[in-house]
C-alpha cells in the first residue's frame, strides 16, 4: 500500500493520516473483506477522529488534507482518493498512460462536485466552497464538513503483466506543471533507475517548470516487484520522495481492463 497526503491550512492532518492510515485500514481488513468497503470505513473513521480533534481545539477548523491511497493485491489495484492528488499507470505500447483519478475534487471546473456542494446547502463562490476552500472533498476541514466530506472515490483496475509497468502517485504540485503524458515520458526515460531515482527525476522536472507548490511523489516499479515476488524475494518498501516548497505534504507506504472500474 502506498499513499500521498497533501495538507492545507497546516500539516497536522496530513501528518496524522501518514501516521495512522495503515493501522486503521488493517483494523478493518481481512482476506475475505470487500476492499471498497474497507476503504470507505477507514476514511470515515479517520475523518470522525479529526472532527473530534478539531472540536477539542487540537486542530484548526480549516486544517485538512487530500488523500490518494493505492493497495496492490497481486494483479488487482484498488485506489481510494479525495482531493486533487492523483495517480496514474505508466504502460508499455502505443498508449503509455492510464489515468486512475477520473474525478478531481475541486470546485473549479467540476460541475458534479459543485452541484453536490450546493445540494448539501453550501455555495461555491469564484471556484471555492464558501468562497474559501478550493477542494470539495477532503479530510479535516471541520468548518466546511457539511459540504466537504471525506467520502472517497474508489477505483478497481486489473493490472496486465507486460503492459502496466509503473504506478505514479503525486500531489497536485506535480500535475500543475506536468501533464500525464509528460510525466510518463520522464518515467520511461529513467526506467532503469530505482523508484526513488525516477521520483527524483519527476521532481527535478517540476522544479524546472517553476513549480511553486509542495510536491510529493511515489513511484512503484510494478514489473520489478512482480518479478521479485515470483522468485520468492521480499519486495522492499516503495520509497516516497518528498520535496517541499512549503510544509504540509506527506507520503507513506507498507507492505485486463483498459478503463478503471469506478466503484460508486
């Protein structure tokens, strides 16, 4: 499992997620569990904890975080996310990119999310909830919680051996300056390097594009890890590479469809 959490209004929510998400997830997980349900239960439980912390003045009511979390189970990929951090698969062949996050939870340019916020009694002003928060789904943010839930989008994707090569997760700082095709070209150009080396190359490209946001990148070499698993080797943890223009972003790790299956 790997994840990226991009904080706003402070770093305490993203830090809390990085330190506690895996433990909460495992408390709900079993081999027979319905994984989309496990993700939803975990998101709901942690967001409830954050609301309690905000009520006790342990967090500001405007502190929050995105979350993009991927679990790989053999050749099945499960993704759950809220906010604008995103993930993609880098693939071999003529179509090198498969975007995994079809919905980006911002009030700017997402009519479905704007409609949902307004149906809940909120208002979107100049692309922001209540004229203040750009995100429409996030952890924390107790001030906006009636309109900004931590209800995740859940995606299932079957991985294809020989086709799906790398998994990339990153906060919006990367995607603001690189599109997926550009990122895939960089990944493929550094494919012989370590996962951390590929992430460093992506980060360098973001800096060269004058990225002014914090950037956290996690790269997983799917083919390498599959080969190691087949030979009985213990796969090393994926190494999140984090570089900060500002504080607030965290990464963590443990332990045949052309279009991802979006599980509502």
